[in-house]
C-alpha cells in the first residue's frame, strides 16, 4: 500500500492509494462526531475491474434497493440491466427506442425511466420483471430526466410543437409515477435554448426543479409540485448537467466550457463556483451523506470530487476510463457507477471511509438481569466490532456485526476492555471501555 499526504484546512490527512484497476484516489476530511476515538477520519475510492458493456453505455442509473444497475445504450437503442453485486448482465438488452438520452430510477417503486431524444417518449421498465411495462408520450423530443421518489413523480425536459406554425418550445413535463401517465407541463423557452439537450434535477425537500438551458446559460427554477416559475439563475453558456443536494438546498451545474461547477440555491442565488474542476466537467451526481459532488470529465479519463460544504476540490481525480459520460451513486452501498462509452465499460467505484468508534461507556449492569448496549462507529462500509483486549463480564457477549453487547451477567465487579471497529479500509479504530456489574 502506498501512502501520501493531503493537506486540507490546515490539517494533514493520510491518503491511501489503492490500485485495483487504474485509479487515482482523493481523500476527504470527515467531521468526527463528539466522543469518537479519532480527531479526524479519511476516505478513499476503490475501483473494481471494469464490466464490459458491448453496447457502449452512455447513461447509468441505480436501483439501490434491489442493487440493480441500468445502462442506457444510445447507439443500440436499448437498456442493459446488471447485477450490482456481480456486475453481470441480467437477460438480454431491453429495446427502448432509437435514441435513449437519459435514464433515472425510482428505488421505491423499482421502475426505471428512459427518455428518447428522437421520438419524445419515456420508456418505463419494471425492476421486478425486467421488462418494458409502459411507453409515455411526453414530448416531441425528450432529453433531461429526474425522479422524485418521495412523491412518485417523474420530470422530463424536452421539446414540443406549439401553435399553428408548429414551432418547437422547451417544456418541463411531469408524469404521475403510479399510473405512468402525463400529469402537467410548463413552457420554459424557445427551442434553441435547449441546444441539443440538457439536464434536469429535483430537490424534493425544498420543492424545487432545476432545468438547464445551455444555449443562453440559464437555469430555470420551478416549484416541483406545481411547475410554477420561481427564479432564473445565470450560469456559463454551454452548461448542460445538474444535480441537487436536498440537505443543503443547493444545485450543482457543470460548466464544460469554463471547466467549473456552479452552486446555486432554490431561489436562484449564486452560492459559489468551483474552478479548474477538469477539462470538460460533464455528468454530475451527489452523495448527501458526505456532502460530496462527483463530476465526470467527458474529455478525460476520470471524475473529480468536490466538498459541497467548503466548495473546494478534494484530492486527485479518480481514474475510471475514457470519456466517462454518466455517473450514478448507490446511497445504500456508498458505491459510484460510471459509464464509459469509448471503452464500452461500466466501472464500479466503492467510496470507503475509515472507522471511528464512539467513546461512550456502557451503563451499569445488574447481576443476572438482562443487559443491552450497542457499540457504534462511523465508517463506510459499516464496520464490524471485536474485543481486542481485556475481558467482558461472564454471561455477556459482543455481536461482531451489530456491535450489540447483550446477555445476563453472572459475576459482579468492574471490567475493563478494548473494543475495535474495522472495515474494508483495513484500518481499525479502538476504544477503551468499562462495565460495572452490581447486585
């Protein structure tokens, strides 16, 4: 294992460069909770060997509940479903139209949605049957796509023909996810504003929908529940993709021409700009748990990591393959999926953080009485717990997976011991504890 030092906010952090494929590893300072063993934690990214996608995937989305990965194949007009654990395709590719443009998943209803930029349809795939269950005519041409899992709504950014002249207008369209039917729409601008397609993102917590119009460098902000206009935000021209952090109430827009990412809020106010992100910042996704923004470089071989609290780049870009076009985050497993159409590959990147055990002494126990205490620790993936020194009162046992100490103590006294938490990072965090058992 190779070690380096990353200095951030006046502090030094150990940086582990773990090479499984071709990978660069950024580290980020993690705020430790009160009464934890470490003053600071660190994290890194570990790429698994590439999964072949013979169709050349241009879009990717994840059903975190079922651990299914959907890859949209623009040139083949299909979607391939992968087992997220093994990386192997499940069944044959599913035909979805001639030009699939974007893909998104509702992990609650287990439906995947695909827009088609040629015919304006939205194709609905069931995660239960892994087959096409509906085709919804949303627009003349359909591009950006986002899902509101809380209210089971799907939003589409596209073009429709309006008036007797049949001129194309940019619209935001809402679909009812329970019935898979058209629900509402809002005209946003004239057709040139979309300039070949752009992204859409929803902030469910703050009832905001962000639609990017690349031609004029504008983000239209709507109230998601009603599609009523709220504000407009100015971004560099050519900006195309957007993702939201609903905890912070911010949207992050990638600016391919300016090599930057702009942060705006739900009222259209400029919050910050992160410069020199990469040669061509493109697809964007967010990890709300660690307040991280991930941005692919569509002209390079990597994605960059942004600390959305400090609005700064963190560490070095993570190498994943040539011209990564899409990125998705599995919030359950802390895993990123990246589609590389040039390499015809799909890359799985695990986001790992070192364990940090909470230093809270177990309560006093009574002889022969039922006892329960849960040791807890930060870390991704979840750490396991081990008694590394000392002894527990006879009759009590520590469960390695849950960290629960339980049983019926059969001896009195004060018992001191050390418990460690360890996960796939290979690092352990230890705490010294004691239990007093009385009559």
